[in-house]
């Protein structure tokens, strides 16, 4: 697993396999427990923080993919290799995700807050304009898959 991630990073960035990049593994149930912990402390206000966390996590993806001519394809490979999701498709109107690690089935609301931040930042870099996605459909509260659309103000 660790080897697979490092190899994907290497293939996409050209960075040396000897570079000391390390990853921690967090399970889907760990994500669920952290969500419950934060919601218990600060209610839904934590969702904005998770979103910001996702934006910050996108920076290292941007770094790896900065020299890749296909930012979206490179980001997709990294998101899969890093375990955030099983599949993602990007188009102008929406981003569709299968197998988000942040899914907690039986929730009342969408739960993929970090992923929303990650995808917002990736779409921003791709479109070269400010983009903030909202999760309009989520596996957690009965959706077929997780669907993110650009927030309209
Ligand atoms: Zn979701």
C-alpha cells in the first residue's frame, strides 16, 4: 500500500523514490469518529474547518501535478492512490465521486467536507478562477454517489 502510493507520486511528479515522503493511514471509521467528535464539540461549524483542511491538503497535490499537462487526470490518480476516493469524473458542471472515504452511511446530511475542499481547490487551479463547490448529493444521506456542484451566490 505504502509502496503503491509512493510509486504513483513518483510517476506523476518525477520526484525521486528516495525522497522521504511518508503517509499516515486513517480508516473510514476513523474519519467517522473524528466527524462525530467535532460535531459534538462545535456542531456543524466544524464542516467549514474540514473544508479548509481539504483545501490545504490540495496544496501537495497541486505541487505533485504542477508540471503535469493534465491537471485533472493527475489529481484523479493521486486522489485514488492516496485513498480519498475510488473514482472521480470532472466536467464543467459537476464533479462526481464514487467511494469517498468520508462517507458515513445513515447520516442526515452530506459528510464529504474535506473532499469538497480538495475538489474545489483542484477545480480552481484547473479553471484559473475562484470556485467553491457544494455537495448536492452524498452517499451518506442516500445519494447514489457524491456529486459536487459550483456554489451559486
Ligand atoms: Zn459524500
